[in-house]
């Protein structure tokens, strides 16, 4: 301590009997002589008078006042609150970022899987050259039935069996069923509301026109349920599926998007489907992602026989 020497003059005072202590702040008027007749009590009194300035200065350097302690505790509490808030916000930011990444990844995977399914859509009745082009053309125009040219048996020729903004059903061979061969399955993609909105994919064994309840072969939730996502077409949520229909005018053949649900006859002329799966991840990340906005062509309907049936080729 820089003031520790202030206590030394007292020893000199007792030794030499009379002197001043400018180091300790005492003046000549406060110097007390030592005589042979002084009692121990008198000497103790002198000791306290001389040492008290030294002790006071040392105490002021070593201790904190109550106000200083209170202010220090308040400042420490503020710093601790800032640190806790920073850690909490950082963890929350990581959680939100991971949720965004997971949501976009799920939607992208669903879009890829949907494209794989739809591209191979093909009705059971079109598995071979058993429908004449002219009969297929009439069937597309009238949504009528077509008979096998050899046996006269009615054929299931409609690839797409359901088409709404929030669901689509079609025939496609997406599973290798033992002992079944190349027969297609009934595939359905739709929005489910159980436990929150989510996109689901179901695959059932084939039934005529996919109108029956075939055996459930696969049932997958393609995106996690999200109770915050409104129903399709409500609350600003875009429709998942938009259908592109081939139309003819004279010798011209063109394709146009049809809003809402196409009629049964218009479903026969659907040549591609536009998807908007970005809305499935809107609660996680609203940024655009090209993988979630796509148009998928139905290969069986770009084949020459079906293009003739649509009157797009001579």
C-alpha cells in the first residue's frame, strides 16, 4: 500500500519522546510529549490519536461503500441479462434457421417425388396398342368409353382420375408388385388436415378407374403437419396444382392453364401440371425456390397416339 509508511512515525514518537508527523497529517500543535510519568492508558490514547488518520486512509482504499456495492450489483445484473438474452436469441435464430432449411428441403423432396410419379402416369387400358387412334379421339372429345378392338371389352384409358387445386389422382406404375407385372397403381397426392396441414402421398393397388378402395401399399407424409398453414386457396395460400389443358382451334393446337378444377372431359386433355410447393414451406421461408415451382409433362399424353387423339397431329 502506498500509505503504509504513515503508521511508522508512532514507533519513533515513543522512542524519541517528541517530534512532529508531517507524513501523517498531524501539525505541531497536536504533538504530545512523552514523559516518564505517563501511564499505559495515556500511551494508548496517544497511539490512537496518532494512528487513526493512517487507519482511516487505509480503510478508504481497501473497502467499498454500500452505494458502490449496490451500483455494482445492478450493473452486474444488467450485463448478465444482456448475455442471457444474446444466448437465447442466438439459439432461437439457430432453431429458426434449421426449421427453414428443413421446411425447404421437405418441399423440394416432395416436388421431386411428385414429378417422378406424374411423368410415368399411364392408364391400365393404354398398356398396349389396343385402342385405335380414331376411337381414342372420339373418347377424348366425348369422355366416352373405349372398347378393346380385339375383345370388345371396355378399357380403362383415363390416366388422370382426379384433378383439383389441392389434390390429384392418376394411374402410374410406381411400385414393383410381386406377380402383378406392369399393371399401374392408383396414386393420389393431396392435402391432409389431420394434426395440421400436410402434403400426403398414397399408393393403392389398381382398381378399375381407381374408383374402388384398393389395398393401401404406401402412405407417406411428404411434409410435416403445419397448423399455421391455411387451407388451400384460403388465407392467401397458393393452390398446389394448376392444370395445363390442350385445346384446338381449327388446325391449331395450344395449351392453356385452367384455374380451379377442370371438368371430367377437360381432364382428358391435361398434358402437364404446374406445381407450387413453395407454399408448403411458406411458414419457414418465404424466399423463392425454383425447385418448388415447376411444370411437369405427362409423358403418355405426349405420345403420338394421344396427340392424335387431342387433334394436335394429323
